[in-house]
């Protein structure tokens, strides 16, 4: 854990140093030696990397975002240690972006449950998942969602709770869930600041169907993200997380930008370091064009790292909107850097580097799939609106 005193101003250096702790370096070695080959093997059949998740649980990493009272590190953007959890995402992505994304979603879900959940919800959902090493997911995505906060899954008020009907997709962690946060819109209420509902669910509830066969992407294949169907599911009031509209009003989505930035950055770092080792192994380090391309990639990596750490530190400065904007910039920069580096690496390394025995093809597929999770034109547009003094929402990414 990165410790800072009350008199110490949290800086980008603090964020950077969180990636250099002995515990983080031990995780990095595990990621290369074990998580990368396990993730690649699981990806062949679109299965979750359960072995990786079990090892994260055994080493206490699945508790990173929860408080010390729950046995965790207390690392979130809301807490003193702002960097450990995002640096862990980055470190995991260095070898297995799919494992990193499962971990990322779990971090975000455990964070919000502890912060706004009731004692009952923490005891029923959060503590058992942490104890048993099961993952918690968070799904808002839908095939025909109109915007980030306007969903088609409907919740109708009934005595004692809600009847929920709809379909969610990209439900990461649903196949290994201890619990899942799912969103719905209160039927008859149009404003998402008033109708957006978060529900704590599990796959044992009557009327819920989890369909893992839908998720068949070219990349991020081990980040199993099924469809969840709600068929008139009764959700009691005690399973509603927070108040209606609390997710958009509380700007929670804006806290999650850096998790994606960490994944893009870590995956590209892993791909780049593998590429360097590969070129040395092939005895091709004397080539002048290789010198140029390697230097170009390193320049972009260094700039992306600097912005990433600056964005983490911004969350300690008291201006949430500016922190969100810097986080969007870091996420978008990491995405474009990943695309640029991918293009240069495959041209420099050649076709043999894409053979099955090497991890390069997996890195490329994972990056080119996961980077599209956010709409980076939207990110640039948001930053442009902010710069020009126009109205904008820096929490959304779609």
C-alpha cells in the first residue's frame, strides 16, 4: 500500500511508486510465468481464467479495493491509496488483459458496494464473495441501450420490491459470480437521474438466465462476459443498491475511466517487452529501421505513463470534473498508443511472430477488442466541449 501523511500532497510520483512495491513486482512475475499462458489457454475455449482468479484470491488481491476493516488494502480513487488497485490492473494486463478486466470489474463492484451498500448487502453479498474468492460483476450494457444511463431493462414497482424484465450483455464475471450489480430503469420515469436503479442479484434467483455461449469475440476471449436475461424477476427492496439515480448523480462511471487506461497501458507494455526480447532472440537488433520504430514506441509509452500517473494524482486535488477529464485523456491516449504500437510491432517483427507459439497474436487481438469498449471519438469530443466552455458530461464513455 502506498502511504502518504496528512502533510504530504499526493503526486504522480506516489502513483508511479505504487507500481514498484515488492508485492507488485511479485505479481508481475506471476503474471508472466503463469497468468499469461493460463489466460491464452482459457481463451481458446472462451473460458474464464479461474486458476488466475484463485491465485489472486489466495494472495489477497481480490480485496484490494475494500477497506482494511474487510481485510483489504483500501485502494480506490476515493481513498488515500489511489494507485494500488489501478497499478494492479496494469500489472495483470501486462500478461493477461482478460484476467485484468475480470479483476477491474470486481474492483469497481466491491468498491461501490462497500461505499453505498447497506450492512445487510455487505454481509450477504460482499463478505461471502471476498471470503470464497468469487467475483462480483457490474453490468449496465444492453444491445439497444440509448445512452450510458438510459437502459431498456425495466423495473416495475410491486409490493416489497420490483419486477424486472430485460436483457443485459457483456456481463463480465457472471460465470463465476458471487454476486452481480445490474442496472434497470424504473418503469414510467423518464429522467435517468431519477429512474436509474442498481440491483444486487445472483444466478440462483428465479427468472434469471445466464447465457455464456453468446460471448465469442476475437480478443479478450478469457474475459467471459455472458448475456443475463431477466424474465419477470422479483428483486426485493433490500437488494436495491443505493437510491434511484445514485449511480449517475454520484458520478460513479467517471471513477472507472482509469481502469480501462490501466489495462490498455499494461497490455501494450507487455506486448512491447515481449517484442524486444523476441528481436534480441532473433539477432535483429542492429537494424536501423528497428531502432527508429522501437524509439517511437518508447516515446509514446513514456508519455502515456506520465499522463496516467498525472491522472491518478488529480483525484487527490479536489476537482472531480478535472480529474475525470484527465482520466478520459489518459484512457484515450493509452488506446491510441496501443493501436500505434501494435501496427509498428507487427511490421517490425514479421509474420512468424504471429505463430501460435508466441503471445503476440493474443496481445493484438485483446488490445484491438478491448480498446473498442470505449468510444474514443466521444472522449475527444468531451474534452473539446470542456475546453470550449460548452456543456459536457465527463462521466460517460459512450
